[in-house]
C-alpha cells in the first residue's frame, strides 16, 4: 500500500499569486517553453516528507499546527527569478524572496527540528532555499536563462502577509495536483502588511 506524498508549504496571499501569474504571462509572451504552474499550485515548500502512513500524516498535521501556533505571521515579497539546478542547466524557473526570508527560514528550521525529532522527516543534504516555482522548463539555453535572469532582476511583487502554513498531499499523475490536508494558522499580527 502506498503512503500519502506529503509536504508542508506556505500558500501565497492572493496579491502575490496574482503577481506571479503576471510574471508567468510575461514569460509566456517571450516564448519561454515550460509547464507553468497554476494559481492553486503557487507556494513555498518548507519540507517534503515523502510518502507517509496515515498515522504519520496525522502526527505531521498535529506538529505543524503546534509550531504554527507559536510563529508570528509575517510579511513576504518576491523579487527576481532564478533557475534550478543552475542557470547553466536551467530546468526549474522560480521566483526568489525579497522580504520574509529570515522568517521563512526560521519557520522551516523549527518545523524540521520537530519533525526530525518525531521521525517524520530527514533533513535534506542541500541547504534550504525558499522560492516559488513558476514552471518546469521544457527547453532553455544558458544564454536564454542569463537574459531572463538579468531582465527580471528588478521585478518585485507587492508584499503580502503569510498567515498560515499548510500540510499538503501531492497527488501523482500526468500533472500532479495538490490537496490540503491541514491549514495551520500562524499567530495573527495587528500590524499592516507593509
């Protein structure tokens, strides 16, 4: 029996998602060939846990809710694009964080510590690099990647407030889709999003 492919994510506020979709529209108009993400797929992955048993999913939701309830909501903004694994071998096109990097990283570290302690997560070998995936490139040369990186380096989104993190299921298929298993509220902030 297969487990549930589980990850923990920060969903984007509507205004940030709208800005990402506008960037995708601009990239499409430039002829960039990619499998673009949809609005519902826009998020920042904090941890990919792999296939979990039902009891492990329940515990992941419980632990994530606990950590979220001790974390203040925060402001996030995006700036510029990048490529994984690198501009020399561009496969994934992503938007980087302009604001909220420290808070996102702190939340990811706190979740990782708790989930490792509960034997639900194994820390990845590569360092955490918060980003929003915009698309999976079908074809892109190093030169094209460098031009796009340069042209988009000053693109910024408005800021938005991150108020929840979500435990998600990745449902496999020709085009994977995501289903929320738990929405975990962060501590509300009386401040504004700017």
